[in-house]
């Protein structure tokens, strides 16, 4: 065969051709924006380790909400950072808690925004862990599931559109699903943090959420970064227990896991471009080491690996990047 008959570059000769054959695209409907809520009023404080991200009181966030909407953001992932934490994580399930109050205020102000809530205990427990422990140091799964279910129900009652349990406790998706169905919230979907790794990329988030563990680490319940097959076990268990979405976290260091999720399930797959990924990329850009379109490229690789949805701290920039790098055929 004349090898000139096989010239893939023929399809790269113009922006129009490249656009025509582009296999993956980012759309703002794919993007979920994380937000950190705190108690009080008039608070908008930049998080030092996550430049461009803020601790918001609800009233201050409502002032910024029109700007976020103008940037194409349609979905928010809410995190709560209470002033006081305790050993029993009581504020996680408090109807007047940070996230619950933010949900009600946002629903009243703008019912069109899709609101997801992180369901976990680490932000609310004084020891920073996502679970309770027996005296011998083993996880008290029964007590942990009980409090997680109570927290999840309080979010549903306050108006959450999607619940996202991130604790990685065995059985929590099934327990939350059962409680929602029995409590009159069978319409509320669950986006399970199904393959959440015990990663080194969470540092800035722990600073933002004041959730660094007070002792030990989270390796007893989050996944070993060396394990791939185990992730599929976790993903399929969550499918069986009634998850409506699956999530892989972090994203870029675990593209192979995102691909496995996509190839082995039919549910929508989300990926979380976590705080450490964001901080590294943003610092690279600000120091002139990385071009801005490289930041957009980081989202494209997540999409290419099979993610339907991307949770990213770059959410406010994505609409502009789409116009600049995707529709003009100038991605790379």
C-alpha cells in the first residue's frame, strides 16, 4: 500500500477540520464548582493554599452568585466549615448547620442552580476523621453509618439536589439510599465518591476545610494508590447499593481508574480535579512555566479518559477557555 494514502494529518489542516473531527469536548454542563461555606455574615476570605477560592458566608456568596452564573456555572458542590467541631460531629446533621443553611438560602435565591452536597464527617469532627473508632482503634462502622445517614437526610430536607458521600465507609451508599427512600426522598440521587484514594493531593483542601486528621491518617478507609483492581470492586459495590453517579478522586493521577469506571459501568462518571492538582497547575501558570491552555488540557485529559462530569476549582475559567481553545480549534 502506498503509505501516502494513510495521512492522518490531512484532518488537521485547518481549524474547521480539527473542530469537525474532535473526539472530546468540554461543555459547561459537564462542570461542577466546589464552594466552601462558613458561619457568619459578610465573609469572603481567600484561602491561602487555594488562591482564587474563598471561604464564604451565605450572604456574601449570594452577592457573587450572578457572576458565577454569567460564567456558565450551573452546579455547585457545597462544603461546610463550622466554627465549632466536636467528637460526635453533631453539626454535620444540624438542620441549622452551615450546609443546610446555605442550601435553603440558595434555593430561595435561585432555584435553577443544581446543588450537590458533600456528605462526610471530617469537616465536623474535632479529630478530623471521616469515621468513628472503637477503643481498640478499629472503625466503628455502625455508628459512622448512623451519623452519615442522619447528615444525608438533613441535606435532603434542606433542599439538596444530589448527595455526594465522600467518606469511603463500606455500605454507606446502601444505607443512605434506604433512608432516603423510606424518608420520602427517593427522588434525590447519590453521587458516590466510589474510588477515593488516600492521596497526597488533598493538602490544600484540608487547609480550606480545616479537616486534617488529628492523629494517624485515612489509609484504613481510603484506597491504596497502588491498587487498580480494588477500585473496580468499590465502583461495582456502589452500583449494587444504588448509586446514581460514580466518582473517582483525584482525577489526573487516576485517569486509568476513570477509564475503568467508564468501561465497566453504565452510570454517569464524575472525576474530581482536587485541590493539589489545582494548586500545582495554577502555580505553574502564574510562574510562567505552564501556558494557560495547558490548564484546559488538564480538563480534556479527564474527559478523554471517560469522565462525564468534572468537579474543578477552575470552574470559573472554563467557559472562557472553551471559547478560546476549544471552539477555535487551538487546544494544543
